[in-house]
C-alpha cells in the first residue's frame, strides 16, 4: 500500500513535468529554465565555458543521477518519464 501511494505521487509529478516540457517546446509557455536542468544542455554550456553556474547545475544533475538515479530518470528526464508511463 505504501508503494502505491509513492507511485501515484511520482507519476503525478512526472506528468506535470512532461506537460511543462511539452508547453515549453510548443512555445506556449516561457519555461526555458527547465531546459537548463537537463543533462546535455548543462554539459554543453559547461564545455562552452558559460560560467560556474552551469558547472554547478551539471554537478548537481550528475550527483542526483548517481545517488538517486531512479529519481532523476522518473521525475525530471523526459525520456525516463515516457518509459515510466
């Protein structure tokens, strides 16, 4: 029973994040900050030398993925959300 509540909460958050990413990609919402928290854009900004903020975001993403990989993939990564649904 405990895990069922957790799954419903996780899926609800994942659907909201997916809806936000969809709205951002469709141009319906100004949610560009969401893209900064994805792995590849953060890596590219860090390699391009965009500053310390990008490196901190990249380190945070990598640390979260290493410590709680399922959490990152199930809640924040659009590809992980699709595979989880």
